[in-house]
């Protein structure tokens, strides 16, 4: 994970190959963090999408926020399902080829 004062980059890798990435950054809105989640095309190991969501939700900036605003690929049901498992009040809507997900963060909640 790479950090700068404004945002962090998260990478999920296997055997030196980057499988998925996310950018996490604070927004101007109090208590809200934004994350852009991306996965590589092609065959990926099972659970890669969920691992990326978990890494985002475990990031310190997300841990200190009340709400998450995330963009992810429109057809990615695994990411959305993981956000719904780990967060409350999850809303999703399409914006072109992207899905915008808004969620209330439940700190201290355990995940499967």
C-alpha cells in the first residue's frame, strides 16, 4: 500500500501480478471517504474482489470515517455483496459502466 497525504493506493497481488487496485481519499464532506475500486480483466483467484473491499474497509482513513462513497465496475456483484456484508445502509446506483455505492460504516463490526 502506498500512502500520500491526500490518498492511498491499495493493491491486491499474487505472485507479483497486480489483481486489483483501489484509491482511498478523504472528501471535502465531513466524515466521508471516497474509494475507486478496480479489478484486472481475466481469470482471477476466488475472493479477489472481496479481498479488495476488505482492504479498503480496513484502511485507517476509512476507519475514521462515517460514510464510504465507492465507485466500482457496474457488473461486479462480489464487491457489492461484500460491502453489504460489512456495512449498513448500503445504496447502489449505475452511472454508465460504473456503480456508485454509498454505505454507512459500522466500526467494530466483525466480518465473515
